[in-house]
């Protein structure tokens, strides 16, 4: 991404600053803002390209699912499956602990793009307990997807200066809300489909949650434990397409045998044309970005994989993308998918 000039650090309590930041969010930009736990780097959760810019600014070599920040508890029903939104345990937790350092993971509605959830069918929702965060979300008029506002591998920021040090040249606006009161990330609880399991300990003690809704499942940890699959930020296990996937250069001929259905995931328009001229025909085709823009490719990756999965093909042939910027994260996902399918 083009290096920017130094970020504008604006006083979070100034309504004009919040209005500017909200406009930037609506334009599809990423904005750093304070919460009671840590500073977040937020973007419009309903705009896949805006969310891709967050991953780009963080320099994450892979995609982790992000928490969607809401301004009001009533917004849960807009983004989560009705049965999960109506779960009385969700109501009890939200009533007691929102706004606050508690994130609930529920089955998502299709309005939430795949890049927000790294392809998972669930979405993490939280209402932060910070006046600046709440004012920003309300003024933007959209939910805000935000990871902690640090570079990949860096420490979570609890002051505006920490954000500036790590991301000062990669974000336009940092809203300064002073030091974060809690200082550790939110507690994440899975409440999808009638479950109740701790995914990440955090700023709200587990005891307080159990007091409200009874014992939480403790999931087996470790690289292949269920926790790894359900809380992908902790371990690098993510959504992989159900269909086998193979990485192939555009000029390597792929010819389906009679009756065989192969899907093509092209890196760009040229790649699609080349693959279709040296091989094919393909039963379904997705192009990550016509021009090969890595930010756009990242924004489309999970939706494209889901569509190919649903197209009833026996194999997905994916073209490698250049490992620059978000291209590294895209390639990380494609390599994992290829390794998982053994194709
Ligand atoms: O306090 C916080 O939670 C801060 C502030 C900015 O709100 N945010 C934060 O985001 O810590 P991040 O991206 O560093 O961590 C998000 C956590 C990860 O552990 C991730 O695996 C989990 O939430 N998560 C997000 N979506 C999930 C989903 N659909 N299923 C399971 N876990 C999910
Ligand atoms: Mg983090």
C-alpha cells in the first residue's frame, strides 16, 4: 500500500473529530479508535474491501476472524441468526455485561462478509464500553470490524501513542481516548447453536460469566483440539473449502475428463483468459481481482471459495497470487487449503 503521511491524532472527546472519523469509515477507510480493552483498527464491517484494508495495514500474513463492534445490544438481531439472537443466555449476558469486555460468537447472517469471519459461519459481536468507540459506531451508522490496532506480531496498544508508533504511517486517523481502562482484550464466548464455551479468556472474568449462565464448556486445547478450530485467532486453523483445491499456474493446462467438473479460481482477468485458452472448460469461474489488486483479492477470497464450494465441482484449481502485501495472506490461505485437501 502507498505509504501515507503521519496519521492525524484527534481528540476523541471532540464531536467534530468523531464526525471526521465516521466519514472516513463510511468512505471505506480504516480508523484507529479507543475501547476500554485496547485500541482497535476499525473499518465498515459490511464492506469487504474496507475490511481487507485493515488486514493490509496490520501486515497480517494470514486472515483471522475479526470482532464486529456494535453501538447497541438491539443490533445483534441484524447480524446474527434469529435462534442465537433469541437465546436467553445471550440476553442475560448482554444485559449484565454490555457495554463491556465480552464478545459473543453467534451464527452469522449473510450480510456479514466472509473476510470478517475468515470464512467461518459464525460472527463475533461486542459492544465496547468506551464513549468514543460508541460515538464513532453510532456516527458511522455501520458496525465496525476491528482487531487490535498493532502491526502483526506487535503488542496490543493501550494508548494512542502505541498506535502511532506501530501504524502511524498506515492509518489516516487515530482517535485519542486516553489510556485503556481494562488493558487486555475482551473475553470471547461461543454461544452459537445452543453451545456455551470459552474461546478466549480476557477482560471479563470467566467466573462472572458462569455466575450468570452456568458452567462454560472448556474445550481441549492444542493444535488439533476443538478450540483451535473454533477460535482461529489462537491457532492457525481456518475455514478450508470442502472441495479439494490445487494450486496451478495460469499457463499449466487443466483439462477436465468427460463428466468431470472443475472450478477455476483465477488471480486476475489475464489469468482467467490464459487458463481458459490452454485448458478448460471450467464448470465455475471466480476471478479474485480483475486487475490483480491484492486488497481486492483478499476482500473476495472467502466469498469466492464459498461459491466454488457450492457450485458442485470436484476440484478447485487456484492460481497463485504475487506474495506482496495482502497477497501473502491470500497465498497462506490457498496453501493451507491445498495442504488440507492433499490435492
Ligand atoms: O477487546 C477486544 O476484543 C479488542 C478490541 C479492539 O475490541 N479486539 C481484539 O481483536 O482483541 P483481535 O482480532 O485481536 O481478536 C479477536 C478474537 C480472536 O481470538 C478470534 O479468534 C476471535 O476473536 N474471533 C473472532 N471471530 C470469531 C469467530 N467467528 N469464531 C470464533 N472466534 C472468533
Ligand atoms: Mg490482537
